[in-house]
C-alpha cells in the first residue's frame, strides 16, 4: 500500500503539472467564476495538450514522445499568459485554490484506494480500452494501429484513450498502473468539477454527489425478494409490502437483506434490450471507455455554457444578457470542446452542439422579437462554433468512418417497413420496443420530479407577476427540457448499428448518460432551492426518492470490490500473473521487442473473454481479435469472417505455403501458442511453425515462434 501511495502521488504530480500550465488559460475562460475556474484547469490542460500532440502526430510534424508533450505544454502555458496580459491574478483566492487542490487529491487517493481492492484489467471492455491505449503508446504517428485488425488503423473515437496515453508517457509510469489511475482521475475530476458547477449556482456538495455517485430508483428492488436474470417483474408483485418495514430500523434491516439479493447492474439493464448507465456505475465496473473518458470534457462544456449564457461577471457587465458581448475565446473554446467530445465519445459532440444551438436561440425573452442584426449574430455564433468543431475534429475525421448507418424509426408503420425516406430508415415492424412507463419512471422519475418542480415554480411566478426568470434558472430549465428530450428520443428513434434485438440500446445508453449528468445538476439546484425556501411538501415527497437514488453505490461498491476486504494494489495485471503465468511472461517478452511495425497471431474469440489478451496487452496488431467488436467498427461481418478462417488456417492447416502466404499478407512476425490456442484449435499443427520460423520463447505450455 505504501508503494501505491507514492505511485498515486507521482501520477497526481503529472496531473498538477498539466493543470498548472493550463491555469492561465482557464482563468481567461472562466472570468467571474468563484475560483477563476481552478477545478477545471486539469480538464482544460488534458484537452488542449493532448489535441496539440494529436495534431503534431497526425500530420507527422513531430512524433509522439515526451518532447512533443513538452512542446504542447509550453504552447498552452504561453497561450494562457498571452490571454491574461495585465491580469494581476487571483491573489485573494490562493487559499481557496490550495484547498481545492487538496480536495482533488483526496478524491484521487480515495478512488485509487477503492479501485485497488479489485484492480484487474479484465472483463467487459477493459481489453479493448487497454489495447487502444497501448497501441497509441506504441505509435510515433497517428492514427494508431488497430490491435485487433492488423493492417488498418483504429476506427473508433479514441481521443480519450490518447489523453490517457499522453498522461502515461508524461508520468513515466506503466500503463498497467495508469489504466486504473485514469479511472480514479476521472472520478476525482467528476466530483470536483461538478462541485464547482454546483457551488457556482448553489448546492456544490449535493450536485457533486448526484453527478458522481447517485443511481436511479430501480434500487427499490433491494427492498423486495428481487428477480433473476432478465425476468423483470413489477416490484409491487414480489410479495413484499411497504407496511411491513416498520420504521427506520426496519428500513435498515430490509436494506441489509437487499445486500444479499439485489444485483446492482440491473439498474443499468432494467428496461429489456436497453442500456441506461450512469457515472456511478461506470466508476465501479471500471471500464475506461469513451463515455467515461468524456465526462471531464462534458462537465467543462456545461460549465462553459453557464459562463456564456449566465455571465458570472461583476458590476455592469453582469447586466448584459446572453452571449452577444461575450469574448470570442469562450465561443471558440466551446467549439473546440465539442470537437473533442466528438473524438472522445462520438454522440456527445452533436448533443452538446445541439444544446448550444438551443441556448443561443431561446436564452432570453426577446426570442420572438429579434431584429435582423440579432439573427445575423446568432447565425454567426452557431456557424463559428460549427467551424471550430470541424477544424478541431478534422485530424480525426479524415481517418474515421462512422459505423452508424442512419437514423431509424422505432415501431415503423407496416406500409413503410424496410424502406428509407431521406435520412430516416424504416426497418421491419419487429423493430418495435416501447419502454413500460413504470420502468421508465423508476429510471428518471426522481430527476423529473425535481426539474418539474423547478419548472412549475418558475411558470407560476412568471404567470402571476410577469417577472423575468433569472438567468441561472432559465439556463437550468433549458438543461432540464433538453435532458428530458434526450431520454424521450429513444422511444421514437435510434441510431442504426449491427445489433438485432438490442437495436436501440446504444442510442438510449449514449443519450441517457448525458441526460443523467444534466438532470443531476438541475436536481441539485432544485433541492437546495426547496430547502432554502422551506418547501415542506416537496421535500417530504422527495425524501424516499432521494434515498433510493443515493443507496446505489452501497450495493455496487460492496459487490464489485468484495466489501473492500482485500487490498491488491493499483497494478492491474495480478490476475493474469496468477491464472496465466506462462502467458504473462510471454506478454512481457513481446513488449520488450523492437518497436518496428509487425503483427502477431493469436486465437480470436468472443467479446468480453480472455481471447485477444496478447494483442490487447502488448498493443501489437493481430489478424483478428474480438470479431463482434470489429464487425461493429468495420460495418460488416463479411470483412471479419475471412480473417477468422485465415487464423484457423495458420493453426490447423498442414499447408505450409498457404500459411506462409497469410504471414506475408499481414506482416506477421510472431505466432503465439498458449493455453487458449491449444484449447480452441484441436487439430493444432504446431510442428510447421518450426519449419516456417524458429522458437524464440518457451515457458511451460506457452511458446512464441518468430517467422523467417
């Protein structure tokens, strides 16, 4: 544990450096913020520094190295200094800034400690995410090679993975540590950045908790006998009666029973054939995936929208409405952030561009009586942001092909089945899934209750007094309505991908994730407002709902991290060292080979299994890794199936020339024969590898051959 403490401190030092060089720029972006936006400085630095490194590497100006990171850090620092000429700084805020840095460090240490109770880089998407990061670290230029599809680059939104690689290279630590430390970093950034947002409008602690740790009201099943698998039953049919609880002691007792029967992941797979995750779940299951990597940039975008449209600036400037007199830097940086979001978690880009457009159009009561000049300014603002989005994301988009084939209609009418009209796709009538209202309410009801109360309160005030809604609440109400639209859209439309039964799953997942964050910010404000206004009826009805969304992490942490009983450390390879010691030694051997471009061969296998371990952990491309993932990324199984057969030919065919031809086709240098290869290929023709190459590694049953 002592060793891990110093590793975490070394990682924190890297984050502090990135935030420090971005602090002058951040101050300029968040003029009028309670602390100059200090808690956003690390996210600003991570975005801009990584983007500069990315551009330098994409256009082959400078290879990816500590030197290119140093150039990027210097550029960001000088840009911030230039933008703050004449600024005397935040002399009165240094005490607050020190406290905030300690707050961030405490959060980082806390989740690093939690994660160290189950640090295994295994299961769900971890092989994929680690493989992307390792492949990026292996690269001098971008785009990086796809470790599961030899010969082609990654066709996925990987900018967040690149951010992790940049921080890893700068820190000097091994990715086996920084993969888990990045998760703890995102937890700490989510907690502190949402706290800063909440504090700016009122309710910092509650907002931070809701965004970072809250779940949904599906936890009511913890007080029932529960259900197994996907056999979801209404909670009122499960034999438990509310009246049997019997006071606070009874509630606690039922909660204790629920610890043994409630499965926390059901809160994210409640409505059949859908996914509806949220940050708290992500921090537990520990996938450092695109939707998680984008959270700091999402919160940065939300905070910048608040700065643009509420304008937290002193004196006379605070009386100006909207964004007409706001600096070009903030507008341009928002466009940059939307581009970063597009490259990190693709749908987040359009979502936050759409939110900007909506706010630009309806941010004040003069919407219906604007003149030509105002409309021209609005068009220029939106066009300017869109232009910056394009410039920011261009280095990524020139090498990316979307695997979404269009927008489809849920439950299409039979006469339009299997047709296409403009951008809309009408699939078969079997593509019809409607969320039961009671299920939908358990997922979103708490947030709708809070936001709905705030909306009704403001409408009543406006109707009775004709007073203008204050800018903060106007902004939050737009957030609320926009988030509500995000969770309603999947009931009518979905982005078409390869999945048959779960066809609207990714759409609900990506839109709902952002809705959860926006809802949480609105709800934190609404609850604090109600407490200060002594709205007793609202608070009485709120209490059971708040309890239900608040207890989720109790179940999740207890289950995933085994009640925090066994500290294992932040290094994530302990599991493979224990279960596949021979393969682990072979992986370490492969990682130490030259950095020249070459491919390896290993057995392909189903997603979320241990197949693809060599390519994932070394970042070296294999012919085909997880086939279904590549099917999604490449858009067709037709390009995946032949590769699977070629891998089978390599391991089972006795035709040496056919095998040699495949080696040459994919520039294969090493062939792995380990435990999983021996299990999968029963007719293994291992003898031929000694004729086509030479044995270069052997430990127990794991052998590596190098081709001639």
